[in-house]
C-alpha cells in the first residue's frame, strides 16, 4: 500500500480534535469552569438588578445585603472564567488559579445556600467535579 497525499495516515486518524493541553480531564474542567463562571456572573447580575429574586434570611449569620452578594458573585464569576480560559490554553497558572477559585466558589455557594438553595447546590456539584478533574490532572501531570 502506497501513501498518497490524499490518504490520511494512521496517526492522523487517531488524533483527537482536542489533542494537546485540553485533552481529557483538562478540557472537561476548563469548559465547566467557563460555564460555572457565567453562572456566577448571572447570579451576581440578578442580585444587583432584582432584590426580590432571592430569599430573605433575617437571622442568617453570614447575611450580606444582596448588593454585596451580587458584586461578590460577579467578581468571582470573572475570575472563574479567567481560570477556565487558562486551563483551556493548557497553562499551569490556569490549573492553579482554577483550584483556588473553585475553593472560593465552594465556600461562596455554601454561604449562599439559604438565599437560593437549588442554584447553590448545582454550582457546588459543578465545583466539586472541576476540583476533582483539576486535582487529578495536577497530581498526574507527568503522564502524557
């Protein structure tokens, strides 16, 4: 069998469209970081624009006014998207920033549970999946 320019090689046929730094768990974590960052930003915008959207908890220990929660979620969302972009580019700083902002996101969503429980639980689940993917890849980074 002769190789012609129009015949794909065996290596080219096996190569993933996400070959490189975003292959596998890192691609998964990067995309979920971007999604979670957008969700944080939407939560922040909603808190800034409509005070009646979230539950009021008068005796809550970590009670902030909704403007404070809104700005916090908006800034955290931007940081999470930045980390997601770094992970998708395959940078080490992206993975480290990703782990740091996911931990902050977990804490923020835990504290935000009384205000909007189902949304916070959804973000906590996404954060845990991202943390697992980033930590697994960071520990086993010597593998191809």
